[in-house]
C-alpha cells in the first residue's frame, strides 16, 4: 500500500517536470542566515546595556538587604554590629563588634564599584546598636562600567532608602 502511494507521488512529480521537490534553495538559506545575523548585531548592544542595568540593581538591593541584616543582628543579639566599607577592594564586611569577628564579606562584581561613600561622622563604617540606631548616616553610591549610578541613603533613624 505504502509503495503504491509513493510510486504515484513520484510519477506525478516526474510528469509535472520534477521541480516540485520540497526544501530550501541555497539562496533562501543564505538570506535567512543574513537576517538572523543582522538582528543579532542590532540587539546585542541593547542586551548588554540591559544586563548591566540589572546587575547594578541587584547589587544595590543586596547592599540594602545586608545593611538591614546588620541592623537586625544588632537587635536580635543585643550586640553592636557594623557594616564596614572598603572602596579600595570594592567590598564590605558585616562585623560583630564584641569580638570583631566578620559575619559576612561581600565583594562587588568587577563591573560595579563604590563611586562615593559619604557617611557622617564616620566615612567607612555604620555601627548599629541594640536599639537599631546607626552611628552614621549618609549616602553610599554605586557605579557600573556603563556610568549608571545607584544611591543608597541611610537615615539617622536607621531607615534605608534607595533611588
């Protein structure tokens, strides 16, 4: 049965001149590849800008979360805790102040760095006491390699704001 159907299809194709074969020509394939490569060339710069923006947003949220974590640890354990910034190594540490042990260290990704740490009165450390009050307030600015800046503001009440 299958052989008969196949023979009919072949004979119809031969009677019609043999040019009804399904498939793509080489020119059609080259045109499709060209269109895809053109689309990729146009979209890659937008994609890299979008991922850089997502990365700095993620680092900003992580830093805010770690500032709040430091504050919560001070309240929960009734021991001063601090978050100390190191702009040279683009990192920060959460420190338990009774024995100066490092609870957590975070190193920023290569594309992101501190563009300014403006804390009063200390320029590189915020100490939270057991009442959740910070020893310093001010701004921490992050910048990525595309020039986008994100700001984190620590208020005297201990509240943390972002832009």
